[in-house]
């Protein structure tokens, strides 16, 4: 029997499909359009003010809530239709804009861009001020009203009992969704006292340091269908009835591929988080550094990113430790057995023998082992403040990764 199951409050995203009627559709589209309009106008205002600042010799214009709030109030006076929006959804716009600017100033992101109807995400976020209500079949949203939704029984109950912080209404491939940010009490997964290093790859999705290889999911059929309907779309007159019909089928296959991959990733990541207390991966920014920007690699990177995000948030929710090896580390070229650095190892070599200790390595498994070792060194540094690398390495050598 598991004693003392640790419960804690965690933030979680929960996505449900919405089924808006004509009236609701208009309102949602208006709200999303207003959010985009506000973003673009505020960005424009900021840029104009900045120009004046610069002319007068100031190098920086601070973005703060008060400034943007005033700008928003001025915008509302100028454009009546902004009053049709739920007011917190417009305040959210300048919070997002301030975040984007802060990221830019800290060197973590690019300069905020103007949003276009065609290329950007169609979404708006509404804060819950005790005015979002979840019924069995409908959700009541402030200002927008009541809308039908569908989800599993499990998620419906979770949603009804959770504390809702905010909800994002979004359109994806012609379908409407609500993504709730909720706080729930979640029990930790039982501790297993095992840890794992994971190497992400092109041919194999993930290789565990114990030798387990997780294959990439085969979605070639879905991809061929997506390609087929994409081609058909390009031959149709834009926004004609034929175009819209074909677009529906095209979106269906896009969704199918996405859902198939999502399900697969969810299963694997839950399994890994259940099985291991400490999960260590490579930093993806470093991983891609020396690779060509080939398009299939780019797609694989998007897949890796999703996979890593899932592991990360599940580890957080279920009380496990997740780390990414942060410093530059040649995980494939080092012998995980004796530490020998094989500088001649080629990218296409899947197996190699260490000239120093004679051990034969599978490239990916060896990488997984090195990632685990490096991650544990990082963790020890963090948790025990052992700055003397010699000491921490000695401790690590007596730790052995366990088999599945
Ligand atoms: Zn060796």
C-alpha cells in the first residue's frame, strides 16, 4: 500500500472542443479579431512614441502596464467595436505585448511583430473573475454567453471541480476550442528510485541509456493525404465552394496526423515519467547547432520539442525531476565507459569500438548514457552545492543506471 501520497496544487492546461452557433461564432470571431487589432495598434503606438523618444536622445522606452492601459482606453474611445470584447481579453493583449518586449530586451526573443489574419494564431484569452461557468454540456463565458462543448467524462468532472484561472478561445483548422488554465490537486506518481538519460534522434525518436529504443511513429499515409489535398487546394479558386470543401478534407488529415502523434507521445511520456524519478535529456538548442537546416530535420525538431515539453510538464505535475543537460557536451563522441573522446566519429557511424577500453558502443545508447551522467553531475552541483567537479564525479561513478 502506498502511504503518504503527496498531493499538490498544479497548473494545467485542459482543452475542449467548442460547438458555437452562428451568433456565438460572430462574437468569438469579433473577440479574436479585436485582440489582434489591439495588439497591432498598441505596437504601432509604442513604435511611434519610441521614435519621438529617440529623436530627443532617449535610448529606451519602458513598457509598463499603466502606459498600455491608458493607450487601450484611448483606443476604445476611438473604436467603438472594441467594447464588444470581453474587457480582460484586451488587457491580456498588452500583458502579452509587455512579455514579448521583455523577452526581446532580455535577448530571449525577437522584436514583437505585427499580427496578420492569415499567418498568426487566432486566439484570445479571457480571465476568470468568477464569471466562467461550466455546466454539463455548455460553458458560460463572460460577455460571449453560452456555448456547447464536448470532452470526456473524466475531463468534464475535472473542469467542474478545478479552479479556473483563465480560458483561451482559439480556432485551429476551422474548429473552435477552449483551453482552460486550471489549478488542480494532483497526486505524485509513486517513487521508483530509477533514473534515465534519453537521446533524441532522427531515425529513432528516443534512445534510453538502458538500450531501449522508441521508434518514430509512421504517419506516411496521413502525410501523403495531406500532400494530395494540399495540391488539390492550390488548383481551386480561393474561397470558392470547391475550395472550402477541399479545405475541410485537408484539415481533417492535418488533424488526424497531429492527433495520432499526440496520442503516441502522450503514451510514451506518461510511461517514462511513471518509470523514472529523474529524467535527463539534451538541450535541443545545442543539439541542432551543427546540423543542416534540412526540412525533415526541421520537422523532427518540432516533434522533439513537443516530446520534451510533454516530459517536462508531466514531470512537474507528477512530482518527478526533469533536467536538460545545459552546457555544450559532445554526448555521442565520448566513451560512456572510460571517457575517451573519439574525435573521428562520423555522423553516419551507428556503432563504434572504443580504442582505449575496447567497448563496442551503439551510438545512441552511448549518447543516452553520457546525457544521464552529465545530467546527474548538474543535479548534484545544484542540490549539494558541490563545486569541486572531482568529488561529484567520484560519487557518480558509484551510481549505476538500473535496467527497465
Ligand atoms: Zn572507452
